[in-house]
C-alpha cells in the first residue's frame, strides 16, 4: 500500500473513504510482488495495480464491496487450467490479496500513508491471518519505535507487533511475521504483513558528461533519488541536469566520503579520468553499496585496475567493480548507453543474468530480494 502513498495523499487530505487491496504473498511467477496495491474510493476512482491487469476487475469489485460492508477479507488468485483467462494469473503464479476498507477513523493506515508521502521511514503492520475480529488490524510504526493504531485488545500484542515491524523497517524489508495472539514473539495464531516504507534508494552519478544526462533520466524513471557530482562547476549545473534531485560541485571521492549511502545505493562513475576515478573507486569499493560501475574503454579499465591495486585495493574489492559499465547491447548513443547501464543495475539488483528470455529456461521473475522500496 505504501507504494501508492503519493497518489492516495489527495484522498487523505479530502477525507475520502477508500478501500485498498494489497498483495501480501506470492507463490510462483507473478507480475507484482508483496506490497503492490490498488485502491478504490466511494466514487469509483481507482489508483494502483496488483497484477498488471490479470485480476484487476475482480479486485476492483472486492474493494467496492469492502466499502459497502466494512469487512476486511483475504482472497487468493491463481492459475486455472480450465480457463486461464478467468479471474486468475495467466503467468501461472498465485497471489494472496488483502482487501480492507480505510475509513476516516483508521489512524494507523492513514498515519503510515501520510508518513510515506512525506518520505519519512515508516512500517505498516497488518494482520493478514488470524481470528476474523483481528483481520486487518493495523499499526503504523515509526523509526523511533513509536506507533499508532491497535491490532487487538492486548497491549502486549501491539508491542510485539511494533518490535517486529521496526526490525523490518531498520533493514528496509517488506515481509511476513508469525506471532502468538498473547503477544509473545513465538510463532502462533497470527500472521502480520509488514510493509517497510523507506526513502527511495540513491543513484550517484559521478561525471557531468553527456552520458550522465541520459543516465539521470533513466535513474529517475527507475525510482532512484539521483545526484550528479563533478568537480568542474562549468559543467555541473542544474540547467544541464534538470531531472537530477541534487547537483553537487565537489571532488567525487571527497563528496562520497561525506555523503550518506546504504546497501541500496548505486554508484556510476562516468568521468573516465584517472585523477578522479582512482581515489573515488578506492573509496567506493570499500563501502557496502549495491552497485559500483565505471565507464571507460578496456584499456582504461586495465590501467585503472593497475593503479587501484597499487593503491592497496584487494582482488575481492576489485571483483565488485562493473567495468566497463553496462550490458552488451551494442549501445552507441548516450540514451542507449544509459539503457545498458540501467539494465545491468536491474540485473544485479534482482539477480538476473542479462541473457535473452527467448529460448532460455531462466526464471522470468527472480526471488532475489530487491535492494529498493
């Protein structure tokens, strides 16, 4: 649900009633993962998606029904051999979807959506399996451990749920947690689905070159908070990079040492200039980030590797470097090159091979946990 917080914010501000369908579990191949959501208001307006089209119509009707009767329900949608184009998934997977009304007096959901729309870290924990009177019970849990809403009548249960939700929020993961109805942390009669809403991951593009302009657009399209950094002020201007969230004039290695990064951060080095690249990569390869790529010819790559080894970078650290950057698409233009870089970032993030799906037996949807949101 938190993924559509921006689109639900006007509904919140208008005080509208709406119902939200959220994917809470996936089995096999499916077009959307846990956390994907579709919302319907009392006027029939709809935002979001839970399946890319396969079961949207039936889920829409279930949301409309939830607005009428006020009940939270859980439904399973899967493939039907008899009629693959009925209310099922033609890709062969199974989706479990929670459909819940969100009235004005739903403090937890509304607090979580408001926090997510403000880009504040927040987790939304909801009961997706358990007694009917607890189904849909929700807590909004903030980074400092404070929480809003109630799951049941037990303070111990709310505390246990909040502790589990905060643990997932700390790691930026969305998932399920099993706890007991008495509030103990042992697996029991309740399943909580916890959505972790964290700020978008960062993409830092070093080098204010023409290729960077296209890559910034691609990064924004993929949902990254994009920063461009270069030591040359004449090239590093907001006018040249209107799609960037931040444009920074600084020596790349110095900026990287002082800025905030995490395990989801993507670093793209497009300077292909030894005086910038070596100190920057020496710093980057020792940081716990998701992806490090560097542009340059194979000769540039070999010279850069040699200098990095001389600077004390180990073979294990060098193995993290994607250089020359990008997948082999035969790219020529800045836009094509940006596409090849973006494709490699997605493949690394999702555990893909980069191989054509045609004629292959590799899975279409990989189980590797995303490094994003």
